[in-house]
């Protein structure tokens, strides 16, 4: 067997992975292109690679300790890819790609490299397609929750609202909280931004988990607020004003996450003291 | 001798003007809409008569458009025969001798007597143009237009008086015809290329295009009754929604125009109003429900006809959905603001230095 020059090996491995998982990557690309819930997927690999590059000084000094466990992980990835191709679906094939990336890192660099690249690898989970079984189960409850909270907000604001399931009747104007309004879009986007913000603004790894957890109720509440805004003013229910209002509510959610990070830090300092 | 010659010439001229036979439409006469390439309709179009396309096969917008008293023929033998008959009719109309003088570029505001008229370029109609049958119920009007026929948006209309009947009015158009918004038009349009009937226009006649498309947008089109037949009235579009503007027409035909429209029994949905002179029914329905009504038309000789229309079903206010912006837009916005936030000290220093 020919001995490839060492710097070439990672590139060859990357090319082989891209070739082997081309159908899964194409499927992910299609979903990012066609599903507005998942269009942030385009940014996920870019940011993951940027983080790897940003931390180059750290991992360049690590000793390469190739681990035979990498082959086991690669085999697991190949098995998942086979299952995906046989009918388990795009999610399994896409997850197999990430598992195989982790296996390749283990094979070439060993555990120190895998540990160094754990965060970008975990961040890449945000680019995986929506898992249909979870999405379908979560959609209706989230729609109803958003409708309930939006109706509550409008009631509190002094407006007369009749809620019929996921339809809000506001003085004869009817707004339907459809699947696309269920909050998943806010949930994925805000969760992703929470992790990125924690990584950039705070060195503590637990902060990423804490802010991700805080993003869940915040996203649900923000989505309901967005629906309530559309119910409050017909002007905000359609077209550019509606899109801008959605963006503003998202930015406000992000600002709340910034405040939450400060609050968590104060609590941490208080308990440390 | 000179006097006798002049009288003979005048007689020949008068004969040319008055003694025209109708253009033979053949099987195309049963079509309210016929196109060569495509028929496209958006909104609540109602066609009283056949709708067809040949040799093209694209027909869209039915439904929501509806066809009453006829059928839809797409690239089949019936539509092909109608196209063939349309070609014969077009050539017949274009071949009629036009004694002149030529029609002006805009015939709005003029009164036209029976006969053949021509303009080698384009003709527009701004406001009403009156076709006066001079008391002859079989009076024929043939208008040969070399290029385009365009009616201005708003109150353009073809008004029939003195026994003129829509079934005996023929517009032979060299390229394309466009009926502007809310035009009330009468007669058969025989267009070489395409016909566009814009929003809210009503046509008591036919839109027949040889090679191109017929494009409709929420129109009422009624194939005219034969000359000499009593009046009849076609119903308006039978569906609406609370809070959404509705616009359609009762279209009268036959009898002796002008017509007067009314609702003789039942009622229109609350919020809708009938214009008694044009037949337009416009407004915004305010209450959901099913509304049956009887439309009545009275012509100039007081002959009348009724049609049981409906139900005109008014659905509840439409439900609007409020999806969030795409996640790519949300994340990009957030990343931009986050980069400002995280680099705020550096930015402040730079701004302070400058």
C-alpha cells in the first residue's frame, strides 16, 4: 500500500466522505433551499468550519494519536448510511455523515482531536434535517400552545379574542396558526444563536447548555408574541411589515438571551462566593 | 345624367352601409371564449357559453372561473372545428368592403350607424361609443381594425340603441384586443392574435382569438342571443367571502338594448349593490350565508326576462396565516447584530479615535 504524504490524508478523507455521502448532502441542501424552517442550515457548516479555523492554534499543537476506535465509529456511520438508503430516511443518512466525520477524526487524529472539535461537531447537529416523527408529533401541540399564549396576550391587551383550536377570531378577523407558525423556526434559529452566542461571549461550556435551554421557552413565547402582534394590527399580519415584525421579535429574543447570560453569570458568581 | 349617376352611387354606398349580412360564425357562435394557444382566467370569471382552446391545450383558471350553459373544450374536435369556423368568419369580416371614411383613432363619444367601418391602424374607446341600429333589429355593424383595439379603463362602454343587437356587432382586430378595467363591451371580437379582458370588464358577446391567448380576470361574458330573440339575462358569479371585495355582472342579451336590471325576488347578500343600468354587482359582503335571488332585465321596448340565480354563497372571512420569516434571514440578522454587540468596545474605540 502506498504511503500518502501526511498532510494529504485529511483532504483525501474529506473528499471520500463528501463522495460517499453526496446523496445525503444533496438531500440536506434541498431541504435548506426549500424549507424556510431549515434555511439556516446553509450557515451551520460555514460557522462550524470557522470555529475549527478560529481554534487552529489550539489543535495544531495537539499530538496525533490515531485511534482504532475510529474504524468502529466509521463502520457505525456506514451502517447508518445503509439504513438511511434502505428507507430509514434522510435524517439517518445525514446523521451518518456526522458520525463518519467523527470516526475519521478519531482515525486520523485520535481522541485529543475529537475532544478539540467536539463543539463544532455538535453545532453541526443544527444542520440535520427535521426528524419527521418528532416534527409531526410536536407540530400540533406547539401550534395550539402558540394560539393559546397569543390569545392570552391579546386578552391581556384588552382585545376580544375567540380561539377555536388554532384559529384566532379577533373582531371578525381570523388568523390561523398553521404548521409554519408553530414556532419550530424560532426554536431552531434561536437555539442555534444561543449556542453561538455562548461560545463567542462566554468561555464556560455549561453556559452553552444553559442558554440553549433558556432559548426553548423564549422561542415559544416569542413566536406567540409574533402571532399576537399580527392579531393586534392587521397591518402587521401580511407582507413586509409582518416579516419585519417577525425579525424584530427575534432580535428582542436574542437580546433577552444576552440578559439571561448576564443573569446566569451573576448567579454563578453568587454561588461561587 | 350626372344626377342619375350620383343617385346610383349614393344607393350603392347606402347599400354598402346598411345591407350587410351578419358574419357567419358557424360553430364558433356557441363559444363565449375561444383561443388559439391558451385560455387563462384569474378570479371570479363567469362565462355563459362554451369555452375552448385549439390547437393549444393550456386552459387554467376554471375553477375558480365557471362556465354556465356550455362546456369546456380543450384541443379536441369541437374546439378545432370552432377555430376553423373562426378563420372563415375572420376572413369574411376582413374581406367586407369598407366604403370609408376611416374610423378615428378614438371612437369614444361617437355614434355609429349600421355598416362596415375600418381603420388600418389602431382604435381606442374612451368613454361610451353608441351603436345605433336606426330602428332595424337586424342592423349589422362590422368594424375592421388593422392593428389593436383598446378600451380605456373606467367607464368605457359599447352602448347599443335603436334596435342594435350584440349578436350583430363584429370587431375584426388585426392583432390584439384589450378591454380595460370595468369596460362594458358588446359584440363579437374576432382577433387575429390575442384578447385580454382586464379586471371587472363585462362582455355581452364573444372573445374569439385565432392564434394567441385569451386572458380573463374576474369577468362576466355572455354569448349574445340571436337577433330578434327576446331579452335574457345571465347570472353573476355565485360565490364571495365576507370582507373581500366582490365584483361581477348580470349580463343581458337579446331584446332591444339598452337594458334596465333589477332584483325581482330574493335579495343580494348584504353589502352588495346592483347598478341598474350596467348590471354590475359590486361591494364587500358583510354576512356569510346562501342568498338566492331572481335577476330581472327590462329592455327598451319594456319586454322583460328573469333568471333564477343562486344561491350566491358568501363564505366566512378568509383565514390568514402568519408564518415567521425564513430561519436563514433570522440567523443572518442575529449574527450581524451579535458581531456588533461583541465588538462594541473595539467599535467605540475606533469611533472615538476618528
